């Protein structure tokens, strides 16, 4: 009998997920407090990018892979930066929420159209939308053109970052959104609509016969992925202090897909861990191999595909862990 991938086992309880999210937040805060400044800065960017790849994970469950998440990444980043510079919004939490909502609004009109395509057609259409935004941003002098513009340090509930460890304020916001959104993604994956995405990937015709709309499922997944991408874009802008059109460039979108492939579809945590691992490899490769660091990244991915074809998340299956017993077949009895 076929079994469900490990992503869809326990914990399914919302209460348990909340407890794990709180523990994860405390652990991340302790990690940030005791880690060097450069590690915290690197981890902040990696978790922000990991949120975008979480959206790709949601899309991959329904059988499509977007190659244009730079669209929502840039939309969220520019929305947060413009709100900071022109609307006087300084609170980091509010800026991240504005980034997520802005990305959702940008992606929503395209969702019904994109949801009708599959395979390379879906990937190329999303990539085309991302590159259209890149062209618009490059030509918009009011948005800084090709140079972009800077953003100052945000506040948190009206408080400025401490002078001794200024990176901890944004790290706390990043840790909060990471734990919250990762838990919600896990809860969504365990929900009926989340499990319906798996059915869409396996057999669309059967899903339609059962009375569900395949287009509706894919469109909602795309919109949810857009919100995650917008939050990630806002966090990245606040961490970097600068935004430019490259946020929407195709290489940026490719990095998010890179992380999703690297992690596989077995675990939400694997996405975040893979994003951090990618940033580490890229940081050290660019330091020691400044002219060939892309080669190092490609070699790293080839090794993972060769020895872990299901992604880094499949490592969790090699260790004993308590799993929920699969549901018995319809009409059968539990063993």
C-alpha cells in the first residue's frame, strides 16, 4: 500500500504546532543572541529567502513549479520600502505584513490564468511576468531605476534597535514570521485543501470527477505562495537596507527554485535549513573562490541530486521517529 510522504504525518494538531512554533521561536532567539553578528545577518537573509521557497513548496505539491517568484519577492520588497520612505511606516512587523499583502494583490489577477497551465508553460509564464516587472522597475526613475534606493533601520513597537546588537531587532521579527508562517504552511499541508493538492498532482481528472476545481486549488496555492514571497521580500529589504530591480530578475527566482529542489518535499523545516545552507555555501565560496563560486554551487547541487535525489529533507526518513498510522482504505478496518 502506498504511504503518504513524511511531511503529512504528525503533528497535525494546531495546539501542538503552536507549541512547536513557540519553542522554535525561543530557540532562534537564543541562537541569535549567542551567535556572531555575521552569522545572524546571514541567517536573517536565508530565512527571508526560505519563506519564498516555502511558497514554491506549496506550488510543487499541486504539480507545478513557478520560475518567477521574483515577481512577488520584488513586489513585497518595494511595497515595504516605499511605505517606509514615503508613508512614514517604521514598524518592521507592519512593513512585512504590507509586503505580503502587496505581493498577494499583485499576483491575484494572474492566478486564474496561470492555474490553467502546467509544466514548462506554467514555469515560463511566471518567469515572463517576473521579467516584465524587472523591465518596468529598470525604467521607473521614480523607483530609483537600475540603482534602486536605500531603506533605513526599522523599529519594533516604536523601539529602536540596541546600539550594541542592532541586528537582533530584525532577527526577532524574522524569527517570528518564520515560525508563524512555517507552522501555518504545515497546518495547511495537513488540511483537506492541502491534501487535495496532492490529488491534483497525481490525477487532475479524478479530482474534477469528485466535484473539486483543479484551477481553484492551483490558483489559491499561487496566491498563498505570493503572500509568503512578499513577506520574504520585505524582510530581505529591511535586512539589506537597499532594494533594486534585481529582486525580480530571473537569477533571483532561480535561487528560490534551487532551494526547493535542494530541500525536497518531505519537510517544511528542510526548506529553511536548505536556504541557510545555501547562503553558507555561497558566502564561503565567494570568499575563497571569487571567480568560480557559481561552479561551487552547481557542484553542490549535483552532489545532492546524486546522493539524495529526494532532497535534504529525505534525511529525516533515515532516523527512527514516531509517525501517525496511515488511514485504512475506504471500507476497510484498521489493523
